[in-house]
C-alpha cells in the first residue's frame, strides 16, 4: 500500500506555520461552550503532560529490555505499542505514527499476523517471576523476589538518566510493571500495569482479534502523572486496502476534555476527522488529501471557523471563515490540535501491502 509522503510533509508544514505565530471549568458536553483558544491549548498540553512521570520514563527505558525477555510473543508486542505523549505531538509523531508502530508490531507485509496467536503470550518459565535489571549485562534477569502475579511476570523499573535514557547507577527503583495475559485460538489480550509507591500510573490492555480479512488491535486504559489523567481507547484496524483508526482520549480532570480522532489511509488518499470537545468549546477539523492537494474545514461549536488548503510545494493557506487572518491564540490552538495527526501517515508507505 502506497500512501504519499505529501500527507506527511504538508501536515508538518501546517503545524510549523501555526507554531511560528507564537505561543500563547465547565461542562464538556455543552455544545455552545464559548471557544477559548488558550484554554483549548492548555487542555491539549495537560493531556500530553499526563504521560510524564519518573516511572513512565523508567518504563520507556526498560521497554526494549522487557521485550527481549518476552521474545516474539503477544506480550512483547503489547510493550512495543505502549501509548505515549507522542500521540499528541508533531515533529514526525502523532496518531498516524502510533498507528504505524502498531502495524509494524502486529502485521507482516505478507498479511501474516506477528506474533502468531499460537505463540504463548508469556512462557510458563516466566510466570510468577520478578525480573531485575543487571548492570553487568545491561539486560533483565530472573530473580528470587516475590510479588509477581501468578499468571504473569513483573519487571522492576528504575530511574533513568535524562540525557542517556539509561538506568542511573547505582540503580534506583521507582516502580514495577506487571504483565499478564489471556488468550484463545483467535484472540489474545495483554494487560500492563505500571505502579510506583502504591499508585498506578499506567494501566492498559491490548486486545488482538483477527480473521481472514482484517486484524483489529484495541489499546485501552489510562495514564496519569498524579495531577491529570487520560483515559484512552485506541482502535486500529488493518486490512489489505487500508489502515483505519478510531481513537478517543478523555481527560476527566479537565472538565471531561476529550479528543476523538478518526482516520483512514489507503493507496490514494488520507481522510481524517478530529473533534476536540471540552469546557473551552468544541473544535472539529475534517478533510482529506491526495498526493498533490488537500483541504480541511475547521468548525467551532458547529460553525465554520477556518479553512486549510494544501498544495504541493507551497505553504498551507489558512483562512478565517470571514476572510480575516486568525489570531495568534487561535493559530496556536489549531497547531496543538493538528499535531495529533501531523506526520505519521507517510510511514504507512510500503508497510502493509497487503495485510489481511
């Protein structure tokens, strides 16, 4: 499947155009909440910040080592698709990039699921075992520590150096990750729970189902930094023709602020719809693009707010509904929202042809 790089380039340019303009309590179900662009930008920022904590940093650093222990298994794949704040940022990331990571973890270009559902989610020898990091081998080793779940494995997580991203020596324990699984002949579910000082900072389950025509991967759960919390449900469907996304993220600590994102990438076009709804108004961005052109409409509380026109080799044209230029705060809010699907779709090129 070929998705043009133009999708990636033009969306990135839009975010940069908006960002260059400068930085700048209620009922989230109320459709007529007045639009506050600065408040919307703040809510998106809080959503991303929910993924920031020392134990999340340690878990991110440990993910490669954990996957190495778990091998080519559904449990290892679940570690590879851990949601991060990259879902909400541009610069080569965003929801499209995350979907590409999901696709790489679960499907081969030939359409074969990897890892196979016939593969044990966690080997029997790992059940009930707590793994600790060994600085001599730079990897995880089995220990005689107790506390691991009987139907899963536990990995101790450590503080990391902010520059190198590697565990600080001597090791400083900041929490642990428990990984448990349930499986059948046609489905597998892996749950990961990340705990620090008795507080759960990340809790998510990855469910995989497959048939002869499609693979569906659902990642659902929550993440918190101790202040704000994001509940997420990220559904990725892979077929021989397209990649289809249905993502929802909600911040109950921000008046129920939520982002709903739907996208489809096939050989010819990328079509996306994003709605951000919260105490600072409802913003919808919807449109599509091909290899050379694209257009999006932005609505605020159901009324046309702006249009975005994309042409190959040219900067995006952003116009207000009344023909007037948007304010700095308005551009900043659009940049924060557009970052959710900035980039990413270009990564689907040569990735899933065919899948199913």
